[in-house]
C-alpha cells in the first residue's frame, strides 16, 4: 500500500542520516534490496510448496493477525527458514500455464512473506511507514524486491501490476502491510486448494472488526476502512456499486440489506499504521 507524504530536502537528509546511524543493517538510501535468487525459474506455481511459510505463520502469528516479531527476529533458524521459502518462490516460472487459484495463492503469499522479511530486517520498528521514504531514502514498497523467474518484483508491483489486475477485490483483505489497520495476517499459508475459501473467510473477518467497518442504521451511514477509499475502483463504479459489492461480507442483516440497496452515506475511518506487533499489543492491554 502506497502513502504519499512530503518533507523538505534538508529534513529528509537529516532523517536518513539518523536512520543510517542508528540502524547500520538497514537498506541504503534509495537502493534496491533483492530477495531470492536471480536465476530463471522452471517450477510451476501449481507445484510450489508453501508448507514452510505455513509453519512460520502458525508459530509466530496469532488468530488476530498480530506477529511475534521479537521472537521471530531473535531466531536465526526461522529467519533463515523464511529466506529459504523466498528462495523457493524465485524458482517459479511465471510464464507457465498455472491455475488462477495457484496464482492467487502464490502472489498473496509472496507479498506477505516479503513484507514480513522487510520488517524483520528493520526490527525493532514501530511502523512500516518509517521505511517508506517518498522523496529520498529507502522505500520498502519500491526497493525491497523479490526475484521470480529471473525478474525482480517490488511489493508495489506485486500489488498493483499483478494482484489487482487479477480482478478480485478480496485480495485487499488478504495482503498485509504489517499495520494494525490492515486486514489480519492469516496464520496459515494460502494454497491453491483453499484460496477461495480463505479469501472469503478473511473478507468476512475484515468487515467483522470495528476498526474496519461500522454501520449506523439510524443515520444510514457506513463507516469503512480507508482501504475502500484508496482502492474504490476495484469494488465497482461508484459508491452504490461498491456498497453492493461488499454487502456479501458485512456482519449483520441491516448493513447487508442497506448495502445491497446501495443506499446510505459513506465515511472513511482513520487508518492505523502502527506495527501489527504482539509486543506493542500486550503493552496496550496493561
């Protein structure tokens, strides 16, 4: 997900210098960071084994999609396991005739795994937005790139040029930008055999959370996640069509019926860019 913000050149240089001084292992300003192997791939997406990614998700991600970054960051074995999984994705040949479901599963897993890899490189951090410089410096969405079949794919490219062009808006409830405002990170890998069910479950989970959706029946007003604003065109041509699209995933009969009619006003909720970190969540609960 791409957010635009501006800072002056002098301040930008100061911020970048401070980041580089305090985080020597971070990416250099504006330099690409490559993940995986650059060799041409030969494996079909239908044949990719996502079990290593599944095991890591089950170990470090809870039912609400919060990640135990502290423990994962501290385990060299499991960080290497993530690197190994990303290397396995590099061996795919994206030109093969794969099933649509295999492509969905592959690219959703790739996006989420690269994002987690990027956060672990920077951890401890409080937000992915600390690493999304617009004018100068490292931008995780542009500069962190996964080799697939010999070609480097940024997170931005995977989202906008691959997944969104597959024409299913439910991908917006599956790919995760490591923020509390994101859909939950499903603690299981997407697979070709289950991806349709997984997309449906996570879409309903998304709208079942008050941070993403509320409906005021008295005022006939929908309060929607900013995701529905940023990517409105993926859900239909105009507010009424967009409401009808999401109606099938809404949590109660009243909101479903109003959305299906395409009636009511819409407001967008503030987006929480804080890291989806189990550690900070536990502190907030105290």
